[in-house]
């Protein structure tokens, strides 16, 4: 999914509250030019639409700033919002160049049905997303794990996940992604009967 976002540079001396009253959201871009950052503004309605489509530290967007001029790929790094009204107060973008390593969060996509589950095993997923590091031009939409050959008794950790080339995990290698446990054993009716007779 290709998401394009357009921002303008923020007028000098403008106050955040005044901007929000005008239907604008203060924003910032980092990483496009070393340690330099740029103060921006974007339309509040567009910001709300953006956050319905994109996730923090996950979705790559095409950011366009005509009056700089600058355009490039960026991640949403931070969203500041009112604690209960959920009105957006500020957005932070981080520029992602093709060869620069970036840390982000991607969902885990479970593929297939495990052999263990087919035999009655219980599949318990502990992680639904992973923290990864990769270059800006090599960001996967998800990390696919084919569970078809996993039997009862499997306990797959982050360190055992096979990642696409150029992608590395930032999570603890010992952390459990999922496990397949044996079903709860039915009580032995014969034993119960024996206990009742005793």
C-alpha cells in the first residue's frame, strides 16, 4: 500500500494551539539531513486519515514537503494525542534512505496449520509482532512463519525464526514466539471408578 503525505514548513513563531484551531497539526521530520530536524505542519483531517492507514514504526510513507523542497520515504516515529479525546497534537516523521538501517515493528504472519494442532495440540502465540532492523529499501510487510511441520511440544523462540535476507531481530533471542502444547488429558474414568469402589 502506497501512502503519500504532504506537509508544509511551519511558520516561525506559530503556536501549537493556534495551529490546531486552524485545523493544522504541528509535525517534525528527523534524519533527512544528519541531526537536523525540520518543523512542519499538516492538515488535521489528513493526519487522522493517515493514522487509520499507517502504524507507528511500521508503515513506510512517501513524505512530500514542496516548500523545502524535499520528498522521500519516512516512518511515523511518534504520535502525541490528547489522553482521552484522542485529538492529535503532534506527529514525528523519521526519514528512511535506501541503505540506512532502521529499527521498526512488523507483524508476525502465521502460515498454515501445524501438524501438532491437527493432532489436537493447543497453539499459543506469545508474540504478534517483532522488533527488527533492516535497510529502508528492504522493509518487509510482515514476518511469515510457516507452522505446518511443527509438532506438539514445539516452543519456537525469536532466535529460531528465519528472517528475510538483510533483516535482523532486535527482540531477545530467547523470547517465545509460539508454543504447541498437548491437550489437557481426560481423567481416567477407570481410575475414578476404582477410587469410587475403594
